[in-house]
């Protein structure tokens, strides 16, 4: 029966895919916002923040309501998005706990079959613009020298961006393998360990305190207020220069990560503070990309995906709830930490509407392979499911049945159907679990395992573990199986 269903599904998709092949594969743009919550976007319920361009993308495309980052923090999610592998399968700093600093070596092995490599194989020009946060080189990178291996060695033809986060040193742009505008007479020095007294290294870099210490590189340093303009200009330029052949753009803006410093023209627009203003700045960036596609008459030939690397860092801003009805914030196992907006527009292929299918950012590599008819090797994208049928509104013979998510501390939870299972509630608050003043901490609630029916209780207020021992055991067994097996990807039909 399953084989018959697969054949029927493939037959229903064949005319669409054959038509696409006849006029060339679509351009693909993935826009991955930073710390954007499920409830930050108008089409997901935001009223105090205005996001007309992202809302327009949803109006003309498909809005997913059950989409998730693979982790509640940025580095592991970005790793999974590009590799199709759960980050916790690799024992590397920043992949199975916390996030990477800018002193990290390249976290993606150069022999992996990545999302950009899959598309390169299909003849795409590939570019990464914005936040990288996945390391450079084979050891601690020297930002005065070539930064290789890096994005270009894992499948990107072009790279422009910054090393880690906008609150970490060094605060410089990198193009391909080199820091740009670096004066050799003013070399960069940096450290994430407190320097001795009298050291020229300082936390006060580019007009404010950062994570880490830095000296030198003054001519190469960015201005926070100009980050969005600079990155958006680079993204638009990439599209313009590659419009004649299929391209893949991975656009990773810094909005709305701390420090929350929007450009002056967005400052104060929401009345909710800098973070909310940066969400509107992000919407402007999306609008510039969409306008470029319209201007170049590429909109009908381009699949555009918008999402976020994890949930918002705040639970409430006046009467605005960045993570919508969901409990928790960035780094936490609660839904607010990892449930994210996900919108896909592909004119002529994706029917506008909404989908409740369970999907993850980890699914992008297998889906891209299906779009361009590239056969994945057995070990490639081991946790990535092909969600092309879900995008096209067709039955999926191998739908994503479950998803594992990770907190900022490296703890795991599992989703299946309406159920969410957290093995240890004492660590559900992620990074806040380390603090005695952790928000929402309650000794009677945060003990033992947690089981929540998200369909009936999206706020994860009622722990049903004691009432549903069979469901708990099923999810315990499933999570153990995922951890013990190197792959969860369904075979191709």
C-alpha cells in the first residue's frame, strides 16, 4: 500500500516538476532571520509590529504553523539547515551545547554533502550573505590571514558576512576568505578569555561592549546601524549579478539579534523597543529582495523561503508576545524556543494558504535535492525529510512523523503528532536553567518528565505525563532510537 501511494504521489508531482525542468530549475532564496519569534510577524498574529512584505509573501505563498528550528539557539540550527543533520550528532563546541564564538574552526566538514553543494551539482551559483556563525579554518582563525576552509569550501561560490554574532568580536566583514578594508599596519587581535591588565584588548569595540576582547582592525569595523543596509545591498547585488542562471541565495540577516540597534529610520517605529524595531527593519530587507525579483522579472522563477533560526529572546514586549501563544523563549525546550515562522512562495507551484504539516529547517537539503532531481547519497542529510509534497499541497508518502529539538544547553525533546515530550523538566528553561533566578521556575512543575498535548495546550501549561504512561514510553523509545541510529531520513519512494 505504501509503495502504491508513493507511485500515485510521484505521478501527481511529475507534470509540475517536468514543467519546471522545461524552463529551468527555480532560483532558491532562503531568508533566515535571527531570533524572530513565531508571533513577531503580522500573518502569525502580530499587531504592534508591521511586516507588510513578509505578510505579502505569506499571502502569495504557504504559511506553515508547525515549523521548527532544530535547536533553540543559532549555531546548531544553522548547521542543521545547511547539512540536514541534527547538530548534536557531532561532538563539537557550539553544536551540542551553547553557540560558537568567532574563534571556532569550521564546524561543517568539507566532505559533507551540504545544501549548497547539492545545488552546485545541479548547476546553481550559490551565495551566502550575512551571519555565518559556523567557524573558519582548521583551528582558531587568524583574521589577518586567509580564512579557509570556510563557506566556499562547503559549497558556496560567494560569501559576504560577519563571523559570529553582532554582539561578538571581531566586528568585521569577511568577503570569501579575507576580512575587507583591513589595514595591515593595524592587525586584528582578539580573545574570549579575559586579558591581563594592561592588554590593548578591549571589550569596548565599535562603540559598545561586546562578547570577547579585541584590538586593531579599526578601518574594517562595521557600524551597527548600517548592518541591515550593507547586508541587504550585498544580497540584492548577488541576485543582480546571477540573474542569468539559476542561483541559490542563503541570506542570514542579523535582525533582530542583540545588540538591538536598528538604523535611525526604523528607531522608535513600533514603540516597543529596539528589538521590535529591528523586526520591521528585517521586513524592509525582505521587501528589497522581493522588489529586486519583481524588477528583474524573476519572481515567477524563484522559490522564496522565510524563517528564523530560533524563537525570540523575549516573552513579552508590552502587549506584544514575540513567540505568540507559546511558552518560553530562545534557548529553551518550550515551544517558544524553537517553533518558528516558515513561509514559502513559488508562483505557479505553491498554492497560497496555510499548512499544519510538521516540518523543520533541517528538511531543506533533502527538499532542495528533490526540487532539482539530485540523488542524495545514503549518508547525506541523514535527518532531512523531503517536504516538497507538503510545499506543493500533495500527499506525502514519507511525511515527517517526528522531530527532535535541542535547547541551548544541549538537552533534547521530541515532537510527534500533538505530543511533546521533555525528558527532564528541570532543564527545560535552557540557559536560564543555570540560574537560580530562572523565569517560570517552579519546583512542583519543573521536576521529572513532561508530556504536553500541543493541540489542546499550546502554552504547555498542563503536564500529562502521569496520565499517559504508554505515550510517554512510546516517545522515550522513539527518542532513544533517534539518538542510537545515525539517520532518520526516509528512503526515497
